[in-house]
């Protein structure tokens, strides 16, 4: 092939692109679906043109035109819907597979989903499960993003992280601090030792090896999150999606409660569609904050979820991070709690944690002998007794 023929064929770049688009048996199902979708679109175009022509014909009864269009639309939607109703018997192999997976995982710590890094939590959940929507809620400044990054750090699988508030660089800095256990404040103040510089470089190298993709565009709609996450999974096979945070997403609806409900439903549908767990941070309302003049601070509950009860309704797991932001934190960290207030497929309970602000890191830790400052704290209550 001479230069003129190569240019006529689209050039070297065109030939490389053509070679990369060849069909193989590895992605046969996806190509078959694309062909089906193209055929349905052509049929829809033909039906729409025919309906338009019929609508302009005054001699044809309107009822007949509408009935004909309805029949065409019903046929197209039936052809596009490859799932529909299925007999219960088809689900039995999946039931058995899940039980066998859980039984096999019991020999290796009981985690058969995506691990959280918190052993007490993983023992109850078996890890984050495909199709689940997990809500991590707290008041501002308590540590939602830090704990979400901890879940990202411990996942051990490809992760997509949607950050509507923080930049990708800020998240990467926090993740490096968690991995290296070195706070960035040491470097900003000029007090970092050569050893700390070495630890930081090692943490950066480890962080760069992680299969984590960050989308830090603000003001996204839930539809945009869905489209981008779907594309990311096709490209990189992510097994966990983290969204930070729910109230910064937008959706259609006249009232904010309707919008939040639509967002929660959209995220749950996304988890089922991609067959991966979706962890979404959310804010608690002002009632969960310490009240001025009160001797005790309120313990967060499901009723503190901000703006919509639909969050609780659509979530499979709701976790509430409880930390006293006014407490003095020593070298041993600050004792705090991760309250599992709802668990659709397991028990509720409390996971004791310790918070280290210098490295923005939460670690599993033993509950303090007597948690102080709780309103109506009852240690014998099952929800407060741990798993």
C-alpha cells in the first residue's frame, strides 16, 4: 500500500482504530445487543414517520391511529426488554451460589463481597454486596469523606469515586496520608523529616498503583453519574462506586424532598444495573448537631437523615458516623462509633472506631468503657451493644 492508498483508507490512525474495533467472541453478547438496539431504533423511526403521516390524514379516525401507534410502541418495548417476568425456579441457582460463596468465605474471615477494612462490620455484612446501596451519613466535619476514602483504600478492587465537593488532588492527598500514615501538615509546615519524606513517596507510589478513578466535577445530576459510571465499568470493570455526597446531586422535582427521593432511587437502580455496591455519603440534619446550652449531644438516628425519608427507604444499609467534634484528641486517637442503623439483610449494631485527624484515618478500635455525652445512652440496648 502506497502513501496515497494509506491516506485514502483513513491513515495509520484510522487503520489502528479499525483493528481495535474487531468483533471477538469475548464481547459477543454486547455486540448482539448493539445490533438489536440499532434494529429497534430503525423500527421506531419508521413507526414515528408512519404515525406522523397518519396524524395528518383527516379521513382516518384518531382512535385507530392512536391504537396502531400504541401497538407498535408496545411491540418495540417488549423487544427491547430482555428481562421481564421470570419464574421463581430460575432464581434457585443464584440462591445456592450465594450460600456456597458465603460458606466458602467463612473459612477466610467471612468476607465474600468487597471488604470494608473493618472486621466487625465485614463479619456482619460479608463485605459490600453487588446491587446494594449503602448510605454513610453524618453531620458536616465529622469525617464522612475520610471514612469513604478508607473504604476505597481497603476495597482491593477497581473503584470509581464521584467527588462533588473536593478536588481529585485533595482526595489523592488524603489517600496518600492514610496509606503512608503521614499527615500532609508536616510537609506544609516544613517540619517533615527525611524518613517522613520517604514514607510519603512510598505512599504516593502505592496510591498510584491503585485502580481508582475519580470524577470531581461538581453540580452533577444523578443521570450524569449513572452514564459516567456505566461507561467507567465498561472500560475498567469497577466493582465499587462511591459518591460524595448525596445532597450535592441534582434531579428533577419541584420540591427538594422529591429531588432527593429521585436521587436515592436513581442510585439504587444504578447499583442493581451495574451489579456492584454503591456507597453514598449523606448529611444529617441540624437536629443531630449538639444544641446550644444542652448538657448532652444527641445520638444520630435514622430520623436525622436530611430532607427525605426516601433515603432510608431505598438504602440496603444505613450507617451513621458518630464523633464528638469538640473533644480533645490525643495520640491514641479519638474513640467514636459507626452505627449501622439499618441493614436489610443482617443485624444492626455499632462498630467502634478511632479517629486520627492528622492522617484523616479511621481505624477499628475497642469501644471506650463508658461513652460519655450521649443522650439516653442504654448499653444493654441491642442497637448499641455491637454485633
